[in-house]
């Protein structure tokens, strides 16, 4: 025959320790995936590349006119 002693303060302390342990496990279980997602989305190459790109329209671009005469026979065409 077993004899058990009922200790209310010990029971309350044990339940409190279990709740604290469960809260720690839950916090770590949520914190690690959050860090992973935050780490792969923060300062990605796409964001850095977009910050470095500077596109501007140049003023006063002159047109390039070619002066090639296609009617003239070249020296190596006749050989």
C-alpha cells in the first residue's frame, strides 16, 4: 500500500515549472523560423541591386550618320 502526501505549494510549483518550460519551448519554436524567414528576406541581392541602379536620360545626344557608299566596289570584291 502506497502513502501519498498532498502538498499544495509543491503541486502549484510543479505546474508553474511545466507552464514556464512549455512557454520556453513555444518561444524557441517560433523564434527560430522567424529568424530564418527574416534572414533570407533582409538585404537580398535584388534590393541591393535596385538601390545601386541609376538610370537617367542623357540630354543632347547627337545622331550618328553613317557615310558608307554601298555602290562603290571594294578592292577584294574583284579578286
